C-alpha cells in the first residue's frame, strides 16, 4: 500500500463521510482551509509521542490514538477553547494494516466524541512517532491563561489527583489494586477525559488555569511564575479517587498527587469575589472541584500540613514495599 492509499483508507474516508464545520478544504490538498467562527480567536497546540519515550513499544494502537488526541484536547480545555480541528503527523516503521485500522478506530472514536475533525497531516517512514496538532476557537476575552492570577486567589483542581501515577504503577506491576480499581485507573490513564465542560463553566470566573500533566507542584509553579505570585498548598485537602484511597498509603497518594504526572485535570485560580459562583457550580453538581491552596505574595510553591511546612517526598519515593 502506498502513502496515498494509506491516507485515503485510514484517515480520509471518515472525513468524506462526515464533513465538518468550518472545513472549507480538508485532507488531500496542499493546505487545509479552515473558517473560524466569526470574532473568535484560534487556539493551537501540538504534542509529539515517541515510542519508547512517551509510550512503551507494542502499545495498543487504539489506546495510543485515543490518548494522543485526548491529551491534546486537554490543552484546549486548559485554554477555555472549543475543539474544532486537528492534524496528524504519523511516522511509521512499516505499513501494517491491522495496526493502522486499530489506530484509526481509536483516533476517530475520540474525534467523534469531542467533535473535532481531522483536516490534514503528514505520513513518513521512521521510528513510530505520533504528532497531533489541535485547533480550537476561543472567545477573545475569555481565554484561560497562566498569567492572570493574583495573591489572595484560591487554588482549585478538578476531580482527583495522583491517578495518572497510580495507573502507571499498576500497569508496571508496582501496585496491585483490585480488579475494579485497576480497570478504572487504566481507563483514566489511556482515555483521560479532557475537562472541556469544566473549562467552559470557568470562563469569566477563573483568573488563571492550566492542565496538570506533570504533577500539581510543577504545574502550579507555572501559574506562579507567569502570574508573579507564590502559592501555598494545603496537603490535607488534596482530593483522591476511591482507587487511590483503597491503597491505604496516604504518603504515597500525596507524593503522586504533588509530583506524579498524567492526571490531565485542571488547576485553576479564583479571586475571592468569584468564589461564590464556583461554590454554586459545585453545589449544583455541575463542577467537581476542590480548593487545595491559595496564592500569596512571593515566589514558588510550598506545601503545608496541619499548619506546618510539609516537605513533599522526592521523586523516586515511588515504591510501595
Ligand atoms: P504535501 O506533499 O503537500 O505535504 P502530502 O503528500 O504529505 O502532501 O499529503 C497529502 C495530503 O494528505 C495532504 O492534504 C495532507 O494533509 C494529507 N495527509 C497526509 N498524511 C496524513 C495523515 N496521517 N492524516 C491525515 N491527513 C494526512
Ligand atoms: Mg507532507
């Protein structure tokens, strides 16, 4: 199968069947031509996954495709953008039809679920590498950025933390959760839910936001640097899933929440005068979020537990025995 047949069979057919909004010219020409909804700004992000670096050799192609697109969608959520389109640059060691069929199935499953259309890409031969570039629209005044926070703002996170690191530990056999918890962690790891609904609710309320991919400490540090503030995290308030609670190791859970990766939850800051709006969203069950700290004058992120400074366990303290 040649390059063009491959593109047609696995990536273009789907598009011909479902023409997408704003796609003036899609796959098959030199450029895609795209029409943004009027008076909206374009939000763009790109991420590359390399075999052996970002995922193990032999990874399930369907899950790999889902994860590649979903983690990119998480970046759109972090910016308050609505998904529209994406491009795919695929480097393959060889053309394996079964692999491509499964990859394409995962890709279009996630694309369909979140309403974003594949509009182009590039296909080359080499070590397995998947690059997704995602595009979305954002209301000019309502983009969520890292540089809008102030001292006195509260720090919140959506859903629960540490699950990404726990999932990896389960996948690698370092912990042995129950079957139900293992399945839940597996799902959360391979098919993270981009927090698009949450981010839409937070527009006009949050002063800053990002998605947590490297652990709360590191990612909140990005907001602090961009906004020129410091932060204090209340370690006792970190939210944990039932799967994490069932580990009965609070120190490990805290280490994973603060320093683990791959959670893809939102961390956002809220000025005191907007906290009533957030509390209402939470009370109405529209938003699942927890206050985990506050911003203070200064630099850097510190952790407190019961009023005392808390030294987060170092990376490497990741073993369970
Ligand atoms: P060019 O030589 O102009 O770069 P290509 O031969 O690389 O064009 O690609 C032909 C068409 O197929 C282009 O429209 C491109 O966007 C699209 N395409 C190539 N690879 C992929 C892919 N993996 N997924 C989706 N579209 C692709
Ligand atoms: Mg090309």
